[in-house]
């Protein structure tokens, strides 16, 4: 049988989509929720390497704003180290299809991002989350799910953080944010927090309108960029869950 262990570069972590061996950035349900109709294409697209170093509305050690309490998700929309909603990393794709038979559709997205295709779980005509797998290699029922991603704002961690959450607000829960990207990894920008909910959960940024990145980076020709300063309107765009090197091997 095939072994779908995958290595990505910096941001997509060790086990798959976000399972990159380079630099850890460190990308559901039985009831159809009301969800965002946006697709992840724009969020996943790689910005140009000549980035705009925006300065407006920068968060430069200024007092934090006051935010309303974050809504806690239902179990069907929970993002955890185990997975996203009913989809669990480490389970077989066929098991998920059986659990959601008649309750969801599975649509192939090819191409999805560089080197990866995806299967979108769709309910009520809206895409809920995505199962990533190597480009050009269809995912079979016996294959293990190694990476899940969502840009659907209805899916959140137990603390209420998910796509659409302001980075400044997420800092009040998970601690100081550090933003980074690497030009060798499609320039995908991630945000790490001092006290993240899990090492198996990664957060992608969404830059303010008209900008290519959320962070405010010092001028540098280095391939890897990092900063603790960001634009105040920056939010989390995508959440990724992966099982890293702990994914069970496919059955022989």
C-alpha cells in the first residue's frame, strides 16, 4: 500500500500540508452550519516576493483594544489537535466518508496549492474544510488523513479562535504573536503564539485589503523573515491541523 507521509517546506510542517520538515511556522459536521462562501484560493495564493512593507495601523507595542468575547464552537465545529469537526487526523478517509454518509459531499480540488490537491467536505453547498494529499495521487478510502485545513470562520478552537479572529485578540488568549514567512515556501505567512493551543495546530495570516502580508518586516534580503509587529487589522486566515510524524501507517 502507499505511504502518504509527506514533507513540506517551512510553513507546512512535518506531516503534510502543514507538515513541513523545514521550519515549523512556526491551513465537518452532522449539522450544516451557516458558513462563509469564500474559497481558500486567495488565502493560499503565494504573494509576490517584493512585498509591501505597510506601516498604517501598525501594532507597535500599543495598548490592546477591547474585544467582545469569542464564541465557543460546537463539537461539530471544533478545531483541536485531533482534527477539525468530525474529521480526525490519523483516521482513514473511508471512515470519515462512512461517518458522514448522506450528510456531506466530498469534492476533489485539483490543483489546490503547490504540490497538493485537496478534497473539500461540503455541506449545504458550502465548503467546510479540506483534506490535503499529494498532487496527482488520489486519496483512497484506505489512506490515512494526515492534514486538515479550514478558512471557514464557523470552525474555532476551544477558546474561540479561528479564521477571521483578529491577531491582536488571539494574543490575549495565546500570548505574544510572531509572524513569519519564507520565500522558499511560497512566501506563506504564519503567526505563532507564545502559548499555542497545540503544536499540531498552525495559524495562517490574512493580510489587510491591499496588502500582501500582515506583518511589518524590517528590510532584509534574507529568505526567512520574522517580526512581532503587524497591522492592527490583520486576522487569522486559515487554521491547519496535522498529525506530524505520529500519523499511523496505512494498512499493508
